């Protein structure tokens, strides 16, 4: 199979060589990656959150302080590189700002030859090393190699190799926050079968595809929660700091010049995106604190995935698109947008915490997604068992040696390539967002530490306990949720009490939550504020490619979703949005960016 993969790669490179000509002088090609890396660049390859978190503020520069995150797979590497072209030269993500904190234009920044500031998450070892060597910061989500643990069990107790292997696996478990998801067979193995072509596109809608999506959900829920926890400050401390700054402002001699103000250091928000897209301009204006100084400071901002005039399954008129999803991770300045403070609690406005709300949304989404995938996996196992029992997959003989009963007694998502799974946007992400907007909690309030422990403790009972509390665990006999699914909860609540969009109704709504303030603290930021972006500026692929945009609309982001496989690349090429060029022969060369394509886009 490796031979066929190599031949396929050679054929693809030969196609690139014949398809791409050397450009004339007036159509220059630009380097995709910097020619040389800075000596002050941060470490680029990370296998744990512990080493990654200190690096993230350098990837979220002022004035936006927004961290850009994308999940990459080997099959879509050309799409990733095409996206990076537009990020570096068209949208200029992570470059020097063109506006100050007041939204005023500043002097044109000097040209910088550097990699766009972005965090790439991947479970593929080869891709992780390739990107990190090019200066891209990578979180390599590498799970334990259980084959090494099995090999250690076969060795004698006094064999030093045995304990070296055991220590290696234990260290991998400590670095991997998703061990329990792997033990439940919910994630694709980080060490793929050598006979499986790892560069093959995973079909949309299959169990394997949703397993990849669950990896992204798990990454975002842990990353958002970790950033919120690491940047959390006590409300009373923030109130004292505001009082100090108020005195300094009143005492300052403004005729002598402006007052020096220390800039924000950290990450204000995390923008999760798909990279089968093209950015025609920077989306900072839609998500930045500074560009929206009087805005509502929502917990979540997202691109809609359906026409706002269409009602979804639970009554809302937008479906969140997971291709463009912004989550607040800092409460800096949030009290300016807080609801009216209560006379019973003088610090209410400082308890307004959109970042806490964003972390809760992601934890709830993860629980809904895990439950949905558990049920889909159980259904796939039953279908596999029926087919094998009836000889449908064993050349008509269920008793033949090729019919391994273990494959249908407890197969993983990787062993059920044809099993189907519903969209997590309709069964997990959308319902979780809807339920988070309501006044009363529908899923348990979890601390970040407990949630992380449930995902990675290497004891699946810790995760099952939380699913039980949420009513999302599966019945051992039927394989269905013991309670209502997240979609059913959203549908039931919507039919009883439709969501209110009246901002004046927020002031008296409080809910108990668990964090460093204690179990009885309140936060008057519910319903959690969630805001969809303009539909024609962030159009789903079908609306853009099928010509459904309003006349004169200039989209900010063009996403090639709704197309499967290599059709994505074909659509971008047809629309003149493919700037990636391969320069060289089939054995040696480099990827470049076509300046003419990006200029005309």
C-alpha cells in the first residue's frame, strides 16, 4: 500500500509540473514559507498543552490578540497551503496592524517575510514535522502507541527494555488529553494501520469523518478551557484595577500628551477555521474588541451555515458553521458590556464573563458530540455484526477463517469505514449553542479540571460518570441514550419556551457555577451571548459557488464546503482562487504563491 501511495504522490507531482508554467516577470511567485527563520521564533512542535500554552500569546499579536487555529490532514495539504498563501499575502493575518486600538488607520506597516501566525493541529506525524520545520507552530495530537505497551507485557520483569517501553507509554498518556476517548474507540488511531492509505480523503458523513470532527471538538474544548483558566482574574481585582486607572486618568495632565497605557498581553479570542477556504480580507473587524468598543462582547461569534430565512430543527434561524467559529477567552473590558448591575451585589458587572460562557459552550458541545458518536458507533457495530452473521462480508460463509468475530464484537471507528454518523452541527454544536442561550442550565456545570480529567485520566469511568450526570450515557443493552439527546433537549425546550432576544431581560438572570470563585457564586451573563456573522460576507460554499450572493456583496471568507474530495480544489481553481504553485520537478522543489491570482481575487 505504501508503494501505491508513493506512486500516487509522484503522479500528482508530475501533474503539477506539467500544469504549472514558469510565470513571466510581471507575475511573480512569492514564497509560501519564509526564506529564513528568526532566532527568536518560538518552539514550533508541541505534543502537550503544557508546552504549547506559553507560546500562544506570541501567535495572537496586538491589536486583535486573536489566536487562529486550524485542523490539518495530509489529504488536504494543498488546500492548507493555498489558504496559507492568502493568509500571508492577501488577508495578512498576524502581520503588523494597520489600525490602532481606536480603529484609526496607522502608517503602513513594513513588509515582513514571516509565516502567518497560526496554530495548526494535526494527528499526522509526518505533516506535523514538515510544518514545524517550516516555522509553523504545530500541536501534534499524538496518542499512546498501545502496541509498545503490548510488547512490554511479553518481556520479562527484569528486562530493562520492558520498563523503557512502559515509561514511554505512560509519558504519552500524560501528554495526551484524550486517552479516554481513544479507550472508547471514538478517535482514529494516531498510528494508522500501515496498510491503510493515510493520505486518502475521508468521506463526509461517515463514522470516520465524525471521529475526525470529534478530535477537533476535543481540541477546542480543552484549548478554550485552558486559555480561560490561565488568564482568569478575580472580579474584585479587576474592579480595583479599574478604580486605579480612573484616578490616573483624572489626575493626568492631558495638555502634556497622551497617557502611557500598557497594552493587553495574552489571547483575547480563539478563531477556529477550516482551511479548505480562501480569505479575501481579514475578518478582524468582525471579532476584535477594538473594532467593536461598544459591541455586546459575545461569548461566541460564528459564520452561519444556512440561510437565515430557513428554520432549523429546533426553531432557530441559523445553523452554526464550524468552519469559522470565534470564542472569547479573556474578560478584558467585558464589564463595559455587562448587563445592568444588581443592587444586591456591587461586583455584578465584574462577574460578567463571556470567556467562562465560551468555555462552557465548548464543554457542552464536547459532551453532546461524544454522546452522538458513541450512539453512531454502537449502531455501526450492530450493523457490522448483522452483516457478518449473515455472511454478507465473509464471501457467504460466516464461519470462514476470514470472519474474525472480534471485528464485530467491539470494532473501533477505524474498523467501520462505511458506517454513517449524523452531522455534529445538527446534533451537538447547534443544540449546545441553543441550550447555552437559555436562562436555565440543561447540562451539568463542569469545572475545567474535572472535564480534562474525564477526557484523559485513562479511566473511562470518569467520562461515563459525567455523561451519566448529563443524561447522555448509553444504555448497555439498547445502545441508546438513557435520557434525551442534546437535539431532543433543544427541540423540547424550544417548543415549551422559545428563546428571547430581548437584551433588557438579561439583567436579572443569574445561574450558579463552579470555578475558583466558589460553588455559590453567580454570573449575570446568561443567556450566553452568541452572534452570527453577516451571511453574504461569510457565505457557505453552496451560496458562493452557485451564485446566490446579493448583488454587490464582497465576501470576506470563501469556504469550499458542500464540495467533497478534490472537488474543493476544482471549484477554487474555476473561480480563480487557487494561488498555490509547485515549482520544481517531481523529486525536488517547493510550493510558491501566485501574486497575480491573489491580487485579482
